[in-house]
């Protein structure tokens, strides 16, 4: 099985460039964009990671000392992670639409999106990043190449996620606090129950709830609580 993850890199960066051009934000539409602090370790990894990956693609024999012997089935699992991460990333983009941005920022008419992959997870796009990093680690079978990507993104996520959560709390208040109580940050809060549902094939009733300018968030949250108390799954809630 080939060890060169270059096709994955090309596909990933082409995908990111496509959405960066597709969802531009005029400066007047951004109402808040806090600075993202850069830690020393993150800066070091930001230099090490591309250097290690370019060297690995161009002259893999120079990084043979960091090779990690893996069985073939784990390498194939890496390919599965890569495909799954692309699928989840595309689902996240399709759900977020114009609300996505490369930087941590709020738009004037920002939506609270809780449908699609955001139904049970608040930051599924970061889950996608971790899956992609795991795929590089397994496909390359090189702990320096894959590990540097994984460590870099963990450092970035540790900074960005609290910033994003803080902005959403400022903007949406108690509606977002309620959303936080019913979802996980990177994995579903009710992961065990969800797996059981998938394995048993049990179906559940669902309800769409959308607020509007004439409906206070307390009314919406009450409707969500009543629905869940009756065993009905709330699928979407967007102000």
C-alpha cells in the first residue's frame, strides 16, 4: 500500500480554497472578530508541520527514522478515515452555508445552526479535522508527519473553541446555553444511546422548531423541553 499522502493533501487544500472563495464576507458584515492568541508550541508546530510534510513527499527516505510499522488493515482504516472526514466536512459546509468563516467571527445576521451534523455536536468541523489528522498518521505510517498535524490542530482547537463558544453565548444567550446542555462539543453527548438506536434500527419522532422575530427565546426553549419530555427529538432550532 502506498505511503504517500500527497493526493490527500491536494484534495484537502483544494477543498478549503474552494469554500474560502465561495463564502466571502465583506468587512461590513463582520460585527465581532476577537484576536486569536498564538502559543509558542503552536507557532513551532506551524513551522515544523509543513516542513516535515513537504520533506516526506519529496524525499521520504530522509524521514525513514520516524517510520511507524503498522499492519495493512490499519493503513486501510486510514483511507476510511480520510473518506469519512471529507464527507463530514462537506456536510458541515452544506449545513452552515454563509455562516462559515475561516476566522473566529460573528456576522450581523449570524444564525444559530443546529441542524445536520450540528444536531448533536457543536463543533463537528473540528471533529472532521481530527479524523483527517488520524488518516494522515495512518496513511503515512510516520509519527512525525502525522503526529505534527495532530498536535498542531489540537493546539489550534484548544484556542479557537473557547473563543467561538464565548461569541455564541454573547450573541444567543440562554438559547445557546440550552443548546450546550443538549449537545457534545466534539462528539454526541448521547453517543451510547445513538449507537444503540442505530444498531437496533429504532426510529424516533422528530420536531422542527424555528424561532422568529416575534417569538422570544423562552417560548422556543419551552417548546423544545415539552417536545423532549414527550419523547420527541428536536431536529432544528434556528433564530
